[in-house]
C-alpha cells in the first residue's frame, strides 16, 4: 500500500497535506482499497466549519456508505467538485486528484495527534 | 458456516462477509466489474449455501401442491418452476425452485436462511406416501450466468446448453438446470459437496469470472427479482409482491389460498413497486424512507446504484393507488429527498 511520506494520517484512514495554515484532506490508498468501487462522494460545503474527529463528508461504494472524519478542525475553503462528478477518482488517485476538501486550520496543535507515515503503515499492517 | 468452496474463495481473492450465518464472498475483483462480466460475458456464483430438499413418493406432486402456490403436478419430468411457500395468512415463508426429476421425485432449492424453517414447516405437514429429505449439507451449487454461459456449458458437458429456461439436464453426478437470478441466460449446477472444488475449477477454466453476493444483488435488483427477507416477508402476500403469476388459484387448495382469495376479493392494499431515481443521488439502500410530499409512504425493501443504468434503483411496498408506473415519489437519503418514479418491471431491459 502506498503511504506517502509528506502526509499525516488519522486512525480512521484520512490523510492531510499541510501547507501553511491550509490542509488538504482525502482518504488513504488503504481506505479506498477496503471500500472498493466508490460511486458517490459528497464533499463538505465551502464555509462549513468542521471539527477534528467529526463527520465532514460521505463516500459510498456500491455496497456501503462511509463517513469521512475530519482530521483537523477549521473552515472548509475548497471542495473537490471533480470527485462529485467522478467518484472513481478516490479509487484511482486517492492522494492526488481524489482529494476531498481543503480546510483552514483553526488549531494546528491538533496535527500532533495524527500519525506519521511509519505509524500509519504499522496500523494497516505494512 | 462455510460452503465447500470457502478456501477457493480466499484463493480467488474473495472478500468474505456474513450472509445469514454463512461466510460468503461479497466480491472478488469488484462489484461493478463482476456485474458487467455477467451482463456482457460470463460469471460464476457459489450458491452452495442454498438448501436442497428431495420429495418423493406416489403422492409427492399432490403433497407439494397442497403446500406451494404453483402447480407442481403440471411440471413435465425435466422441468422446473418458481413457487412460493406461504403461511396460513397468505404471507411468504420462502420462495423456491421446484424441479421435477422424475414422475414421483422432486428437488426443491430453497433460501439458505430458511432451510430449517422450511423443513420444519413441511415435515410437520407430511402425509403418507411421501418421503421428505433435507439433504442441504450434501450438495454444493454453482450459478453460471451471462451471455457466454452456453460456451461454459459446452466445455463442461460436451453438449449444447438447452435454449429453454427451467430445463433439467442429466449430467451424471448432480443436476444442471437452466435457471438463474440475474436476468441473463445461464445454468445452475447442483453437485455433490465433495465435487464442488473440481466443478468450481472447471467453470473458472472454461472462462467464468468469480462473482460475489454484491453483484448478485445488483443483478437481481435490476431485474426486480425479489429477495426473501428483504422484499418478501410473512407479512406480505405474493399478490402484494407482484408474484400472482406463480399462484395457481385453480388448485383445489393450498396453504394460504383462502387468505389470498379473500385479499383478491377485498382488493390488494399495497404493491411491491420498482423505483428509479430520476436525479443524481447517492446509492439507494434498504430501509430508506419513501415520501409523497410530507407523507411517508413506506421504505425501500431493496436498493442499489444500478451499474447497468447508472442511477439509483429500489423496490418498496406502496399503497395500491400510488403503485402505477409513472407515479412520482421521493426517496430520503440522510435527510435529503431525491425524486424517483415508479417504473415498470424489470428496471433493466437488455438491448437486443
């Protein structure tokens, strides 16, 4: 499984790329493989306030709906409309074109509660 | 519980889930891929969890006709049909396939979750001149489905697949019948449990893609084939479920007949309808609310994103007066309503 070095990870299988006070959020390669064919994605609305550990978005595979938990708190400043039109991007490019939303971090200290790539790799068993 | 093919599923990359007590593959290569394989090519499903009952004796047909809705006595040897086992209120205990193996010998294939209940119900009503055997554990079964299933049939058995549905072929050990649950042509091969692994390998070698319960569900729902426990229940009659075609009222009597006759006379209050979502929506799932304006009409009994149609599809019991094709309703997903309309069954018709 691909676990990029430049990201932090939530135990619930979301990743975040931090650039200044902005974080880009998506689901991991491991998560998309577990979910299988993703056929629906609903990123949060711009302006919505999200809280660390709370539901921010929903993705659905053919078989089940899954909540996406925000790894950090803050305000949503962008949503990836491309994944609404083509949810399979979450399967084919989970760390790139399959990003879900961008958030302005309200509490950067929350990042320390997330896992580094080594710890996430250990969690998913390699 | 596990079928004799459990290890074969793991070897084929099957993702195992619980299905009424059975560890079954929900998918191997992906539900969408498997669904397409069956619509366009050929796939194989392990249906070994289903039950096999053997009914024999000089009064076998007569006895089955007293318990089931369809008319077993009219089956020719080598023919099969769909039938229903009802309670005295006319509700559905189970739906099943009845195969006439010989003049006085029938095979019944029943739902996995209902094996014990069906067997107990039938045994408690046994009459002299009939032998009933629940031999579910002795048999495995494979469903080979798709436009290219006839190629697989020929490779396996060296003869052409019967063009007609519901035909039993004699293949030595086991039974092969041109039946299925996908809307595609195909056959089901009921084999002694000990031969399951070999049968599975042969079917894969003949070109069939392993397919799981996920694709089985989307395929059958596109065809509006009901799933017992979801779309059928002891509280709904086959008239409500749209299965009146499989009820022979000309028979002198069968369990549930009086209730069905009464329901026919007083009017069927609700009907199992096929629904198609007419705007972009999340996949529809069972137990989503159905609304007409502010009025909650009921809930979906089955639901999915149709891989063939690319939209949400479902089935639900709606009041009779709101059950006609074209009727507009809304399906609620996470507090938001999406427009849908009642559709003629089946939801999916193959372009010929």
